[in-house]
C-alpha cells in the first residue's frame, strides 16, 4: 500500500525540538487521516539528536532515521531523504519548529487539485534581522531573473511539497538545495507554484547558517544555471566562446598584416608586426579560442561518462 505523504527533515543538533515537532506532525496527520512517514536525516549531529530519533521511532513506526557519519550539508541530507521517501507527495521542512505542520494538508490538496509538480512556501512575514532579510530579497530577485521562475519569492524556504516523480528524477548535490525549483524546472517539471506560509520564531537552539551562505548562494546560482543549460551540450557554450575568441583574434591578425602591407606600399614608416600590442592580443585570442574548443570536446566526453556525485557514508538507519 502506497503512502500518501513522506516528510523529509534534515537536521543538525535539533534534539530539543524533535519530540515537539513529531507530536505536532502526528496530530495533523491523524486529524486528516493521511498515511505517512517521516524521514529524519541526522547530518552529523554532535548532540543527542540520534538517540532522540531512536526513541521516537520506537514509539512511532512512522518515524524513520538516517544518520550520516559526518556533516555533509543540507543538500546531501535532502538527496538521501528523497531517495528513501516512499510517499506519493514528498514534503521537506526544517526541524527547528519554524515551519508549521498545520500547513501540510493545504499544500497536499493544492498539489493534486491543481495538478502541480511543486509548491514552494513563501515566508512573507519573517522573524529575521535586516542583516538576513535584505540579502535574502536580493538573492531571490537574482534567482528569479536567472532561472525565469518569476512567480517564486522565496526559493530557499524549507517548506516545500513535490510529486514523488519530481524528487525521484532530480539530483541535489553540493549546496544546491537552495535551487531545487530551478533544478526541477531544468528537469522538465514546470508546474511550479508558491504559497504563503507561516514563519515561526525559532524556539530552541540557534541558526546553523551564516552570512557566507549568500556569497556561496550566488556562486551556486551561476553553477546551476550553467549545469542546467549546458550539462548535456557543453560544446554549445565552450564552442561559442571559442569561436568568438578565435574569429576576433583572426580578424585582428588580418588587420595588422594588411595595415603593414599598406604602409609598405605607400612607403609610410611602420613597425614590425611583433612590435605591435595588437599582435599579442590577436595571438592571445586565437590561443584562447583553441583552448575553449578543446575544453568543449573534453566536457562532452566527461558528460557522457560522469560518475555518481552523491556517495555519502551512512552510519546507521532506523526503519529503512
């Protein structure tokens, strides 16, 4: 019998919040008569989070756990949780009680009623300092412009719901968890919508993310744009750049040669070709063009023989 819902929750040192969160989820699921599972991914916690997960799983078989040997990051946790999820609708949410399980039934019904692929939460009213909200707005604006997903305002919201086919068709690696809607779009899942959700103040612990995530976020955005657009056809990118560089260098070379021949014919004083800065610019562009062509060919070969990127050492599992 298939499950209605899988809830994938990555966590790092959230022992205090887990019992309250699991009780809340169980209450909501029972009220709406959903069959469900919760997949908790312990991303190398140093507190007693894993022991708490074990106790919760003994009390409620719907709670399952995966424990990493060390901290791999949220993307690794989500990718592993997606692989383990068995529900027809797969939710992601944070373990710090800032996401409300009361949102889940509404998101679930909207996903199927509107035949969507993905719904991303939008924390319109946030309980964060300006040092976090202003960079977040800038980050989301840039992501909309680059990805073309103009109807999302909060790409990094932890509360999302996907059709099972979506999470089984995408790969989340590195720090790409911020861009799962973009990854899904590049994979062909274009029915992506947004829903305003509650943002609750953190009750326990402290945030695990610093300001450096915004710098990394923009770098990752460029990476995911390139991978999504050119991963299957890298020669289209490198070949185009190589062609532009090669032709520009060639035209400069032709200009320098004809300029010297003209001055010789008119007996105008002139310098040697190798004494002109334009000659070295042309030489650089021609060499750069050739290198970009070779890079494109190598990238084509690598893309056809890419090995698995997600090889994470899992220490223990519960219920899976």
